[in-house]
């Protein structure tokens, strides 16, 4: 066992709801324990500004076109993170060695090797007086990877920790439903071999992004709590089947996905409830297809899936996924003493430690990079 570091992870996902903050202790390898998790909700004005700039940024050229607006928003987002960091440190009294700062994604184009997460690592370091690691994705892009997903190495830590305590066995698969959905096929540490036998991971489709967008644009709500709106509606099977037939974006699961890879246009004209039901079933179908691809699931073989991320709270979505299989075990990761809300923020604390130690955070079987690669930029601006 190596030196144990205390790290903070900051995660603001594509759902745009706010910032998750986690403090963990880890050696950057197999040792891990959670210290504290907190959530800080974005105010309406900040959400509006992020949505506005995200819709404007459609290509690399628009990053330059709206540069001044981006710089101003990046400062506001960074200051929001600073406040979250300071409040969490005051509460925890922990001596944090470093901070993993993901930032707010507004553009991601692996083919152009360009990704933009709003967040000024140098300013965060200056105002918090902490070492900060940021820009986690760029090095993977430079090494031929997709820049995502980056959390699988941490998912594997959680799977092994859970298995040690609850003896679930392997294969044990983790489904993360954030704005985008991704899966990790984890592996027992005893069988881990970086050359021949390693974790596999893929972005598989939308998570909350389409459902949230539909709800935001057709009501005063931010999301479909528990999937109640979808449950009260009726899926338009004709619209759903046509949408699934037209969707070919990720049939080979070789590219990372962005919210801009999907749209809700196919549900135009449907009522709020029927649109929610149809879009949720569309999302569930794509997630289910990705799950089948990951392990070539052939019924009635049972594979165990643990679900984390905000989408796990949408009961209608989870039921819809289950309905696509005859025999499958899908459980919330929370049933095994892991808070499913904070897996991503804990992951970026863990990745920060690995980055500090120059250990790989992405792999050919997770992001498609040419060889295992570390990532992130370290700054100490105080």
C-alpha cells in the first residue's frame, strides 16, 4: 500500500443541476474510503447562462466567436466552485492534499481532439490555496482516445470493494445514468491484467439529457421526479419505433457521446406526459441495447448490474430498462453502502490522485486511446 492522500473531487455533469463535492482518502490504487459528500445547487441564472452558451457552441469556430462570453461564464462557474470548496472544507475540517476539478462541459468533439470544460483551475487554486488538477480529458484525446468515459477505473475500485463485503461475484457491471449513460464491465482484482484482461467501458446513449430537456421546454419543472410524468402518460409506439429506427449514432459504441448527439424533435406535438413517456422509453431502449452489447447478453443468462447517477432515481426509466429483458438483475448501488449521487465526484478525487502519481486514468478498453495514459494538469497557484 502506498501513501494515502486526502483528495476532493468536484463534478458538474451534463444535467446542469449543480456541483457534487466529495472528499475521499486513497492511495490512487486499491485503497479507498469516503469522507464527506455534499451537493451545491446552481441558481436559475447560472443554469440559464450555461444552457445558453452550450446551445451556441456547435463547433470549434464558435468557441472563438463567443470567447468573451465563455471567459465571463467560466469565472462565474469557478467562483461557484470556490464557494462550494470552502464551505465543504469548513464542515469537514479535513486537510485536503489536492482537488480534482472536472468543470462544466459545454463542447466535446473527439474527432477534432477538442473538449471544453468551463473551470479555471489556476483561479480555483489561487482562491482555495490548494493544488488543483483540471483538464482531465485532453491528454486522452491527444493519445487517440475519445476523452470519455474516465470513471471506469474508479468503478472497478467500487465493484471490488462491494464484492469484498457482500460477495456478489463477477461479472459485476456498473451502469451510470447521468446526462449521458455509460457502462463499466468490472473485473476481479485477482484477474486484472493491464495487457490482456482489463475493464471495458462505453458511452451507450442518453441518460437524463433528453428527458430533462423535454421537461424544461414544456413545463416549469427541471426534471421528471421519479418518472411520475412519464408514468401518467402513454408511449406513442409509432413515434418511438420511428425514432429508434432513425437512430444510428452509436451502433458500434466506439465514440464518446455528448448531449448534442441527441435531440427531442421526434416527440414534437406530443403532450407533456405522452412525450415524457415516449422519450423515457426511447432512452431506456438505447441503454438496454448498450447493456446487451457490453456482454452479449443472451436470455436467460443473469448478469448483475448496479446503477448509479441521477437517472437511477427515475423509477419509470429503471422499470422500462428492466422490461427490455426477461431475466436480469438491476439494483441501485446504494443498496451496497455506496451513495449513487456521488460516484462521479468521488471518481474525480480518485483520478486526481492517480494524475498526481502519473498513473493511467484511461485505457484502450475504456476510451479507445492507443495505450494507457494519465491525464490532467496540475497547478499550484498560491
